[in-house]
């Protein structure tokens, strides 16, 4: 892991702490830690560069000290303030008289230092001994959670004690802020079926438990995805050159597939957010096995061309995605969509049809049920329509289960019926297009990303793994049309009479781009799915024709739903109106 000399790293606005090497359970240990001293030093450097009034206070009152001596002097003062009042310190040691002479400025320094620390994205991890099956013990889970709570409480206690001893006053309001780690992970090294090509990945530890302190707000460098994922013909060991000490692996269940998602520590916030989106794979899915999918996110070598590429290993059957270390890919969509691209190609190999859309099981209070799939590319209005249905029809609906929110696949059950399977237990949704207030209802479980920008997003859990792998028969399949107005000739919901008529619309994949990617205006994407379908177009076309024929023969209602999400002024009204019409269709279905 990180070097023994320095059990933490500060990088790109993140603090990553190996808690086994920097364990603190007393104020004295915290204030004597190298991390605390470096945090103070970085803060002083920051206010010096800004020439703030707080730094002017330090210079004026500590003018006899060199810049290199300021940090040590202040850290020593904080150690004393953790156990003594300002008056007691002055009686013991007059060297602190200058800085203690203006308590208000020093108190402001403490407040700003505390805020500076909290503005970091903060992570802790603890690694288990190799082959210990540490992660299977609920005792160790409880210990890890307890350690994180103790760390948070210790930081709060030290901050408050120093402030109280300085000012001689107790706070009137106590804010229980997450002052420790925002995220944590319990790690374990597990032997898996690793061939020589992937040897550099073998020593990277797996995440067995993740911990999130929501609501969590992250600010990735980018807020949209660009370009496509291109296939490369050859994968060499040189392309996977990396330093294992700088990497972690999130083992995910993507539907019924296992994916090893490796990420460089610079992308730790996005990598750990995956635990709000995918189920963490079991020990048995990892040990002595080769994964179905692999993603290596944040490669710094120059041994492959392009920023986002993938390779199909014909020998093992594994699909591998590679993403270069770049600020251009510092966006959660690259993690999610590359993983799902690999999933979709794997599904085509299995004879399933991957679909870019949302599926929900709906049970009416009157007794009727329906499994509805809405297909559409990013910003087409699929998730928004289903959410509007939930909000508007609560008095009529007794149960709604999300099967998938963004990507799934169609397969056949043992009776030959077309059924839908999901991939994710969570959702990565646009804040702009949700019902007003909905994001705040889910705030206690969510990870928010760039809430101040266009295409602001949140990642939240929405369903259970059991539902996404069960397989639900498809009753209604709709294409999300976000670009056409609704009128007498173009109803909100329109059904097709032949497979050919339906597949022509789905194949065109038209939508008005919503700013979620670098596209603009009315664009066309093959089957509204740039994630695997265009890369395997011939296989996909045969699969799609087969499944559409089966749906029409079995009585599945196939059509389009005009969400109008891309039309200005209809961002809320469009999905709401569409959901009302969908509700009427569901009511008319035979029980």
C-alpha cells in the first residue's frame, strides 16, 4: 500500500489515510500526527499566498519566527490548548503571549483551518492480513465502522476543546458535521485466477466493505462525458503497467456478471461512489476466479492510444476496459458507462439483447400489474417519466419495483417469454429533471456531484440485487421520444402494429441532446445505445430482430412515449403528462 514512512497521501483535493499506520484515539496522538502538521502547514501556505488578514495577524504577532518555524509554533500551541486554557498557558510560557494577545484573530484562524480540513475529500482505509477472510466477519465490519465514528468524534472533540480553551466559552450550537472521513473502505488481498498478462493487477487489494457519510457532495473536474469507447485489437502487459501501491479494486456485480473495477487513488471518490451503484461482489465471486469484466481506470503509461478503449480477451472470455489518467475523464459517467459497455457486449455473446433504458414493475391497488420498459439515450426522459408516475399515482399504485434505471438486457425464461434483467442497484440521475424536492427526500443516502453546474447529478441506491437478476416478463416496451410535441396526430403514447415499424424507430435512436454529453440538437444513436450496440452492430441487429419478433408474437405492447423532455418548457410537464397516459394504459391491461 502507501509507503510505511507516510501512511497517507494528499492529492487533487483528497486526503487518503491508511488508518492502520495513522491510528489516533487521543487528542495528543491526533495533534502529534504528521498529517495534522502537514494540514496546518498547507493551510498557512494557502493564506500566505492569498495575503489574507489572518496571515497578516500571524506575521505581525510572530515576526521573530521564520516561515518554516510558524507551523511548529502553532502546532505546539494547539497541543497546549487541547488541555489548558489560554490563561494557564500564558502563566506557564510567555513565548505564546504575542499570538494569544488577539484571541479573536486566533479563533478565526482555528475556524478557517477546520473548514480547510473539511473541504478536502477525506478517505480512510484499513487492510486485512492476506487470506484472512477478514471481510466475512461482522465483528470486523463493526470494528471498522466504530473506528470511523471514533475518528470523526475525535476531530470534533479536539476542534471544540481548543476553541473553548482559547475563548473561555462553550458553543451555543453544536453541529455534528462529518469531520472525519467522508468515505472509508475495508480492504483485503484475495488470490484470483490471474494470467501473466494481468500480473500487475494481482497485488491490488479488493474493497470488501465501503462506508459513506451522506449527504456527500463531490466536485469532479468534468460534468459530462465525451467521445466513444473504441475497441483495440491487442492488449499487452505494457498497457497495464502501474504501481499497485497507488491502486484499489472495487469488485462489482453487474447484473449476474462479476467485474473487477480497478482505479487509481486520484479517482478514489468516483471509485468508491460505485458502491452506491453496484452490489459488491462476494468473496466466492473473486477467489480463484477470472472476472467476466475488468476496468482499469487511471493508467498513466503511454502504451495505448486513446483515452477510453476496450479489448475482448478471446481466450478467457473477459472484456477489459482501459481509461487513461486525465482530468478529461474525471467524471462518474466514464466509470459507469465503460462498465456497462463491457456488460452489453458480454450479453450479446450470451444471446441477450442489451437495452439502454429503465424498467419498473407496477402493481395497482385495483389488482392489475405491469412490467414496463422505457428505452432511450441519456436525457430522453425514461427515468423522469417513471418517477413522475410514482409521484402522481401514489393513490392508485400499491407497489413499484425498479428493475433497472439505466441499463438492462432482455432474455428468455424457461417458458420462452421475453424477460428483463437489470445491472445496477443504484441510479446516476440528473438533478435538473427530477421532481422538485425529490433529491432532498433522498439526500440522506445520496452522493451529489457538481450540484452547482449544468448536468448536476446524484448517485443513490434504488433497488435490491435480488430484483435485477430475477427476470421480469416484459408487458410494455416503449421508446422515449423527447423531441416531438403531443397533438391529435401524435399522442403521448402510440403503439406499433408490426415488428418492422417498431424496430425502425428504435434503430434510428433519435433524441434532442440535453447536455449530458458533448452532443447538441437532434442526434441519432443506433438503438439509443452507444454502449456496446454500435461496437457489435451485426450481432446486435440479429438479436434485436429476433427479440422484437418474439415480443409481437407473445402480445407484448411495443410503442413510443413522447416525454417532451428535450423541448424547452416541458422538462417537468412532459414526463408528468406522459406518465398519466402510461397509467391509463396500465389500467386497461388484462389482470
